[in-house]
C-alpha cells in the first residue's frame, strides 16, 4: 500500500535558519506516513506543493506577526518570522481548498485560526483578565501538565475516546476568536482554547499542546491523533 506523503512545516529563526524537532518526523513515520520538510519562500508554489501532498502538519515554533490579524506588536511579543507566516497561511488555504487533511500543532493551531480569519492573544498573561494556569511547563516534554476538556461529539473526542485528558504545554500565545467553519473542541480549565477543528472538511484539527512529543514517548492519545490523521491522508 502506498504511504501518504506528509508536508511538514519547520521552525524558522528570523527568516534565515530552518530547524525541526525530530519528534514530528518520528511520530509521522510511526503512524505510517512519509514526512517531507517544507521550507519557506515558496508562496508562489503552494498550488503545486498542495497537489503533491496527501496531508499537512503545521508545527510549533516562535510567535506570529500580529499584522496578519490586524494588530500591532504587543510588548510581550517574541521573535517572529513573517516569511514563515505568509507561507503557512498560503499552504493552509490551498490544502483547505483541496480538502486535504491538516494537523496543526501549538503555533500551528494559531496560524490555522488566523488563516481562516480568526485572531489570537499575543500574550495570554497580559491580555487576559482571568487567573491562568502555567502554560509553559518547566518539565520534560513528555510530562502531562494540565487537563483539556473536550466537547462531546467532536473529532478530538472521537480520536481520544474520552472528553478529558492531560497534555503537555509550551506556549504564551493562544487562539482567541474562532471563525467558521472552525469550532472550539477543547479548552483548559482556565478557559484557554486548546483545540479547534473544522466541521466542513475531512480532517482539520488544531491542538495547542505537542502530541508529537507525547506520541514518541508512548502516550496513547498522542499516537491516536497521528494515526487518525495519517489514515485520513
């Protein structure tokens, strides 16, 4: 059986250096896919790329340029890579147009939301009036830090087989307003959005945690997310 080809975006430092955690690659291979790392600066080639790929994993990394959702930089905004932002938005929109599966992780959930017209907190701690959890854990990446509460009858609930489970966490930005056809399918106990998904596509799932780091360390829900994604691809 032909294995699906999965495009994987990469972390880009100031638009000059690409890097990627091996956990993404291993999680895709373990689930039965063939990962191909995508560089930036290919905005004009997204149609060709999307036609070649069977699925897209949008990975974690640095912060997102707020001008993509109509804001100017907040004092707590970190390092951005506008070249990465524009490429990922273009790739996401083309994959959505072709209804090809997308798994968006950590920073990925945020750029997925922005690509469809949503926005985000540039810094959850200074832009939120609620008392928040620690969302950048000081522990190994395989540590399960806090709970996510999942909507019943959602894609995520079907994959996980339960509506509450623990995840790891490494972020200070988060999805804020979610546009259609996306819905919120998971939140932390403090109300921070942890998962979104599309109701109009075959498989479009964004998660705020890092299931790839959990999957390669034996976490069953992390593995199930990648297996279901690859099956849909």
